[in-house]
C-alpha cells in the first residue's frame, strides 16, 4: 500500500506560524492543524478577553482548514488547552457557536501557560472530502 502524500498547509488569512512549524499538515484525507491562539492575522497581536480569543482561534482554524480543502464541519477531534478551567463555560458557549451539531470528539486540558499569554489554544484533526 503506497504511503499517503504529506503536504504542509499555509493560509494567508490566518496568523503566520511563529516558529518552525506548519499551520497544518494534510496527510491523505486527514488534516492536522497546529494549535491556534487568538492572534489577529492582520496585526499578529493577541485579541483581548477569553471570549474574543476563543472566537478568533476558531476563525483562524476555519481559515487554515479552508486552505487545506476542509472546514469546521469536517472536524472530528479537537484538543482545547486552557490556562484556567474555571473559564470552561465561557469557552464552551463560544465553541458551541462554531460546532452546533455533529460535535467533534474533544479533550480539554488546563495548562500552566500558553504562548504570548494566550488564555486558550485549540488544535484539531479534520477530514478532507474530495478535491
């Protein structure tokens, strides 16, 4: 069985990678995104407030998925990293606007710190349905 192609994905509509990593990598019919934080892609500055960050993270993720030939509707798994799980309900309210049905599997983890002082970071795995 031949090995599936591995393709790095870049979207000009999402924040540029701030290190030696791809915004996403597509392997066959799957796309794996790097963790997204709430950076405004125009200014590369972190938006303020948890709810604004969650919204920006998911908008950025949507742009990266679109560049890969996928979309938020095709997400099968997310991992949410939060600085404070006490803010889970706020994060969940915004998250549910972007994933209103056919929910992806999800893990949510509290961690000590995130890049640039972000309060939330989300990564995902999504399907790519045809080309």
